[in-house]
C-alpha cells in the first residue's frame, strides 16, 4: 500500500466515515498474500487483502456511514454505533437489495466492526451482535406441502456415530481452528453462527458452562453445560486459543469448511445442506439419553417432556412449548429406538 493511503488520527477525526476509512487503512495488507500470512501463523481475519476486498468493504462503509449521517446525525464516534442502528440500516434496504447484497452487507458490517475494534482498541464493542437478516418480500420460506416435505427430509438425519468418527479421523492432522466447529456442534450443540462467535473467555471452567453470547440466533444468551466427558477436550481448546474467538473466520467460510470435509469423508449428500444441524442433533440425541435413559418415551410422558425441556434450552430454543422442534430433533430417534 502506498504511504499516502495511511494517515494519522482516530476517533477524533471529523466524521464517522473518516474514522471507518481510517480503520480500513490501518488493517489493509495491500501487497501481501493471505495464504502466505496464514502459513506463517498470522491471523488473516485481522487484515484486508487485495483491492477487491478493500473496495467491497469500502462500499459498505460508504453506504452505512451515509445512513448514519442521515438517521443519526448526533453520532460522532464509531464507538457510539449500536446494534439497533445496524439492524435499522439493514431493514431500511431489505426491499432494494438482492439476497446476495444483503448477505454481503452483513458480512461487511462484521468485518468493519472487527477492524474498528483493532484500530481503536474498543474490544467490548460489537454493533453486529444479534443482527438478523431481514426477510425480503417475496423471498420467503416455502410453506407448500412440497416445501415442508423437502425441509423435513433435510432435517431428518442425525449425524451417525460412524460418520462423526470419519470426520474426527479426517480432521486429526488439520491445523485450522475451524476443526473445532465439528466438536462444538457434536459436544455442545452450537450453531454455525455460535461456532464462529464463541470466545475462549466464554468457556467458564469453574462454573462448568459455556456462555453463549449475543451472536447466538436472535441474540439469545444461554449457558451450555460442560459434561464430564467433554471437559478435557474443552480445557485443551481454551488453553491453546488463550483469548479471542475459537474459530476466527466468517460463518460462510466455516460452512464451506464443513462442506469440504463432509465431501472428503464421502458423507456430504447424506446430510444435504444441514451439516451443522446434523451435529446439533447428535448432541440432542446423546443429551436426551443422558437425561431420561436409553429408553425413549412419547412426548406426553413426563420423563420425556422434562428431558426435552432441558435439551431445547441448551440448544437455544428457549422455553416455548414447540412440539415441532421435538419432531425435528428427537421423534425419529424415538420411533427408531
């Protein structure tokens, strides 16, 4: 990067846009190779590589800063940006943007938040926590009978023990921290967005729980117990990572990682597009057996209901009485018991 792209300053710069652009310039790795940095053990998510990535993020900065200037003219520092402002920005544009543009903007906001934190040392700030992708008018869930059948077909499989072992064997020599996502799904029932959001500091060994923060679906905090059989593994992960995110990549990159390794193990088609969900279902099935024993009962049975109420809380589905969730996670296991 040429020297004239760098400039001094920080949050005292004249406006929000200049502060955002300053953060971008500070984190730009123009002329450096992402692959080479990765091989050298350098955290690549902390940088912006290449002109295309830089220009794409700058488009997000221009659009978002213009929105803030128009809607929140009193906001003068990037540290004052809140999640509800970012959510309103997305909602305002849901009818004008394509689905792909919406996804790119959300990815851009997360990256922008990260480079701002790195530049201005505002580690506790996250204006992207709990962001929900708006549903575009006319692009909604398929509620037809065929759509329901397809959805049920996708969500019917719990990853089998043999398939999970195939994944574990495949990932033994893998050095990427993305490999932890498979175990976080199977051992703790984490979603993909939670896998890439979880920080080492949220693994509370003393309390025996993992604290899931606002990056969870719908921003719902929860605690997931650290079971005896998982303690040694999670201790080793916490010790290795030290601080910061366990899996420091974007959700889309993690999903691609999963897809590649499911394919490598010859099991991709078996689990369709719900690979992390299949791992979560493994957790649900194992946890149900722990809580109510190996014998499965109808949901009308108090033992089954009590166990399910605990498991759905741990999965992040709250305390609502949702029999449909039971159908998705457990019913086929009951019927096959």
